[in-house]
C-alpha cells in the first residue's frame, strides 16, 4: 500500500506541476481523500495489531519510502510520513511493553531439566529481529527497551533455575539458556549491548560451573591450595594445619585419580552441553583451571618441603597437558 501510495503520488505530482505549474496546493486538493483513506485503513489495522516485528517492518518501510521520495525531490508526502511514524511508534511501544510484561509476570513457567527453555529461544528470536530492524535507526528508546527486556529475561531464567534442586544443574541450566540466546544473536550478525552482557553472564556462569565440577573430583587438592597459598609466604606459616604426611597423601591421591577425574569431567560436559562448540570451550576452561590448581599446588610443595620433595609420586605437568590435549580434540 505504501509503495502504491508513493508511486501514485509521484505520478500525480509530476502531472500537476506540468499542467498547472508549481502549485503544491492543487496536488493536496486532488490527493487529500486518497491520503485520508490510507491513514484510516492504517488506523483500523493498528487498533488490533500485536505484531512487534510487523510494526518495525512498517517503520522501516516508511523510512525507506521517505528516502525514495526525497531522492525523487517529491516532498508532498513528508507530512504523511511523519503522521505514519507518529502512529506506528506508540503502537510498537505498547506491543513491546506487553511482551516485556509477559516475561516479568509469567509465573506459570517451570524448568523441567537443564536444557534451554523454550521461552529463551522465543525471546532470542524476537530480540534478534528487533535489533536487526533497528540497525541504522539509532533510536535511544530502542536501547533502553532492549536493556529492560534482557534484564527481565535474566530474572526469569534465574527464577526458573530455582526449580532445579541441584546447584550445579542450576548453573548448567543458565549456561545453556544464555548460550542459545547469545548464539541466535551472533548468527544474525548482531554486535550490540545485549551480546556483550550475555557474554558476561556466560562467563560468570561458566566460572561457577568450572569450580563446581572441579570441586566434585579434586576437592582436597583445591582446599589445600586455597588454604595454604595465602600463608606460605607470610609469617602465618605456623597456621598451616597440613603436615608433610598430609601433603604426601594429597600427592599420591592426585597421582592415582587425576586421569579418572578428567575422564569423568569430559563425560559431564558431553552430557550437559548439547552445543558442542560451547561444550569444547567449557571443557577447556575446566581442564585449564585444573592445571592451574595443580601448578599452584606444586609451587606450594616446593616452598614448604623443598624442590625435590615427593618426586617419585608427582605427576609431571607435561603428562597432564598431553592428556588434556586428547580430551580437547573430542569436540573438534
């Protein structure tokens, strides 16, 4: 309809200028009823419209046709374009706010497992479409709207995660949902404030998962590092409650269990994260953090018991790195 309006207006405008001279008032006398009919039909449609994407498409079409008429140097529809925009933006805001409220007030939803919730995907698709259609418009209201939308989605996902009893599963649920939203925005080629925030949320949840996963397999070693490391270079050495025998026991325990622990970690990642690319990154995070903990553990042992202590039982770092590389290839 908009395209037909512009083509008809251009033809009529050129005719009136050639036939009557440069008198825009004559064009408006001739075309006023057509424009009025167009605006009435638009108003009728908007009264029952709840399609946020459709409304943004109309806003973009109006903007593009206004540029077309400007390039043609046919300015007679400028007031009409302004009126269309004044009608469209408030309706879009109303529909957007309804979507926002549905996220904020949706109390009937539950999370059955750690997989991405269907609401996260629906949010991601709508968010990506809105972002994509706003490229080049630079509307400040859009930035504020989308920040509120993502904030509401964060709260909803956090609320849904509480339906899952296990703390680690809650973290996995959040990672999977943030990942699916971030993935859809990235697939659309969008680099906006939302993607940066989602990367931050993914990083926070991943760090939490890494510590929880390692704590399930290497809790004693991690506790030793966290407790002793702050004391080893200070006058507080006397406060270290671990004897040489305790340290030797930790060395032997790690030597006997580290390969099994890594294998179980790999199995967990394969099980919990359906997105293999994200799973590979998380596996790398977990195994890298394990290597860092073990390196810190060795440094503490050297400072407390000398550089040659427990040599026959210690696992060499290159041996661990070789094993880690094998598991990293699982996802490639």
